[in-house]
């Protein structure tokens, strides 16, 4: 335990390392506070949300079906998000957590249906 504290003390002897640590903490706080998630319509009815990866062959098969349903069912809000994007990933994890899914075992394609 003392080796860890001595390593930390050595690290913070340098002003550069102090500023680096402060900058990293501020960047982390900024990322948590200002991460934007895509907005999902709160209109009455249903929303169908597809999460995919551009390189996923199963997702590539799913997208035409999803788009066809989107064209046929105009009274339902359809959204698709790239799960590898910052915004898509944040929304994917939030919806999965809200649904009670194990977020360490998420895979694509994944579809969520929400009633408003």
C-alpha cells in the first residue's frame, strides 16, 4: 500500500502532472455532463429503435426489413442508430439498462420498442 502512495506522491511532484491530472478530471466531468444522446420522439404511440454496426452482416440483413416497416407503418416512429457512434452508444446503453439487460453482454442488431 505504501508503494502506491509513494508512487502517487512522486507523480504529483511535477507541476505538469498536476495540471495533466486536473485536465483529465475536468474532461471526464465534461464528457459525463455534456454527452448528448439522440432524442426519441415523445409523441403518442410507439417508437421502434434499431441499434446496428456498419460492419455487422446481420445488421445489413435487418436494415431493409426495418426500412420497409418504416415506410408501411407511418403512425410509428422508427429510429436507427449506429451503436459505435458516441451518441448511439450512449442511448443503446441507457435503453438496455432501463430494460434491465446486462449491459456487458449487448450485441447488435438490437431493437427496442417503446410505448409513449
